């Protein structure tokens, strides 16, 4: 019986859907949904109103459609089960209109009618990727794409000759999601690789440099101590997202947008303290200090489009910028400051 079914390629019944040029799996044909099939074959639409939770059918399946459990008194009567297809009560095979599927072994009973155009394995269902691949209309199989990577904020110090120093830091985050399909294009009747993805990228770079030196000068009983230095920090942050696709019968392309922003701040100053030493006594002669600090930022939006030849920057504008600075000086206990 099984040997005969292996080589038996059933002829299409009058109710079978029309043959498709590429794939013939009809994994979940929108024209053969459970509700439509039930209402046509058995007028159960009024029964849907009176079916209770106990009598309604419920099924759970394994990765290849094998029946794991069923509940409800109607579950044995209902023959439309895995992927909305009717199941033969005696053999357990599902009928997809063009060939039978054996869920226990996870394979079709006969070869793909389109031969090797359906893949190397002519008996495999959706390329043996039932957990990730989908063949909604028998026209394409799809696999999900998911990728993410991130580099957390890191800092490093570059050794320079004293009194100079330099620090560098940065971070990066990438997220990509979408699907890749092998699809039968209706216009050409040929199988093509199609895909659509969404990507989000953000990153930042920070550089800090400076110079600083202690001051210690003495002459006899007179000494001056203090510190003088300056530091500057610059940062650049960019983020963007876009959607890219290669449609059936078309060329690859996409578009996206994002923001680029940068900033800087500077600070510097010096402090001096003069002292006079007389025997065991030490007197502060004068204390002075001066500081200056400031910063600024600028940001801009951008938009781009891509095609098979490359990407083009369509817009880079809507700038916004701001800056400020403050200076302060102190001497003999008095301070003055000014903001620019």
C-alpha cells in the first residue's frame, strides 16, 4: 500500500486549485482556509455559535505537523487540521491538492511535480525548515533574518610624552531583522530570490586630549606652587535606520534616515599660591586662580536612498547648533566671572 502511494501521483480533482508555475506545496493557500472549506463541505456555520469549549476541536502539532494531542469531542470528526488541509482518516496523510504529505515522516509521498526546480530534495516540505520557513501559497519559501551586535562603551588611554595625554572611547550597536525568500514571480513564472530587511545602526566616538603640569618654584624663603592645564573633549554620535528590499521581478533598493550630532567642551585653568617661610612659620602671601570652560554642539538630519548601483544621500540639513563659555578669575579673595 505504502509502496504504491510512493509512486502514485494523484490526478487533479475538479476542486483542486490551478497549477502554479513554480512551487506546488500550497502550504496554507488563502483560497482553502479552514472556515471556507468547512462551510462549503459541511454547513457548520450555524454550529459555530452553539459549539461549547468542551465540544470544540483543539489540536497541537509537532514541528512537521505530526499530531501530538487533540481535545474536544469534535476533534476526531474534524478532518481539516494541520495547515488547514484535510487529513485522510485511514492513512493520516494530508492532501494539499497536488500531492499527499506524510506528517509522521515529515515528507511528501511523491516527487515535486516541478522536479529539481523545487530544490535538491524533491520530497522535503519547505526545505525541512518548518520552524522558520513559510510557504503561504505554494509560491515561495521564506526564512527569517535576525542579527544583532553591540560593542559597549569602552575607553582607552594612549600614552604620550608628559605633560600630554589622550583618551579615546566609543560604542556601536547594530540590529537587522527581516526575511529571505525563494519566490515564484507571477510575471516571469520563474523562481527568484527576494528579501526585505530593516536595519538600525547607532554609534559614538569620543576623544579627550589635554595637557597639565604641576608648578613648584622656590627662591629662598619664597615659594610658588600650583597647577596649570587644559583639556578638550570632542564627540560624534550617529544613528540611522532603513528598510531595504528586493521585490519579485525587481531590483534591490531601499531608503532610510538618521541623525548625526557632535559636541565639544573645553576647560582649562591655573591656580597659584605664593608663600613666605620665616623660621617655623609659613605665611600665605597671595592666592590667585583663573578658569575657563566652554562647549558646543551641532546636529543634522539626513535621508538616503539605495538601489542596485549604490546609495545616494538625498538630504543632509536641518542643522541646529549652540555654544557657550564661562571665564572666572580670583585674586586676593575677590572673583569675577563672565559668560559668553
